[in-house]
C-alpha cells in the first residue's frame, strides 16, 4: 500500500493531509525519513509520524443525524460545535464531505481517511438525497424542468438532477455531485429560496428513525455494501 494511503488508513490524516506530512519530512519508514508518498509499505514496515509508530486501526463508520448550527469539520477555530463532538468514539474521525451549518440530516464520519476522501469525490457519483422547503412554495413545471436538466451557476452547469414535489413547498432532490451549497444555489437560480434543508439519504443509507443529534455505528456488512456499490 502507498505510504499516504497507509497513513490515512491508520487514521492519522486524510490522504491529502498525509501527503503533506510526508513532504514535510515528518514520516519515517524504519530508520529512514521518507518524502515519497507513493512509497510501498505494509504493517511490518515500522512507519512512524514525528517519531510515534502508527498502525492500522479497526475501521469505524458512523452515521449522524446532524442538527442545525453544527459544522461539518473535525474542529472549528470559531468554537462552534462540530459533528465529531456528537459521535462517541475514541478514534480520530473525519466527516465524509460536508453539510452547511444550517443544513440538517445524514452525514457519515469515519477514521479511514481514504474512505472519507473517496466518497467525497465527484468521480464516484454517490447519490445524495435532500428534502428542501422552498419559498415561494409553488414550483412551476418550468422550474422543475430546469432543476432536472441542469442549472447554470457561477461554477458551471449542474449535472442532471432527480427532482420531485412531495408537498406544498417541499422538494426532494437527488444529486450525484457535491458543490458548495449546491441545493440552495440551484433553487435560488430558479426563483425559490430554501428555508430549510435536510439530507435524508447518502449512497443507499437513510436516517430511518435516528433522532436529531444521535448517531449509530455502521455494521461491517453495511460498510461492505457501501464500498462495493460506490468503490
């Protein structure tokens, strides 16, 4: 396994952050300082960061029903509550992608930095289902068609999106890309302000009856299905 991926798998950092650690000369393999993140290593290679040995730890993936006002980072410089603080684990966890502070709902956290990075990458097109409350509540057929076909935003045309009306002022959207504040910007582009937004599904996983602020650890078979479906 490549060194950067090994570090991510050990829960040291995401793969990109692990590459920076290697480039800074903080990683040794045996007694050798290694600055090549592609160096092949395994559990017997005696990898250390800042002199401290690292080894793979049991992989954990947690599903959290994120409350409003909580930020999707491991730590926040402004002192706001983070998703990591809501999950009971001794591991160093990373959120899989992000939800805006004002957005509620399903977010995954894991100690496998490679998994977190992979399922955040647009290339894998992991479906994300959102429930949006919009104002004004009456959404025209033309607006729905625009959302489905793609909306021109400042960062380009959005990919085709599944959209359906589920009630007065309620839309359900299934996206396979994760741009910043994408649902809100798409709806605003067709004349509707999002007043509430919740992610209700991710890659086949759903919130089920999980209370807001609560989390549960995924079973091994759930992780396997997730990785097989979108790996």
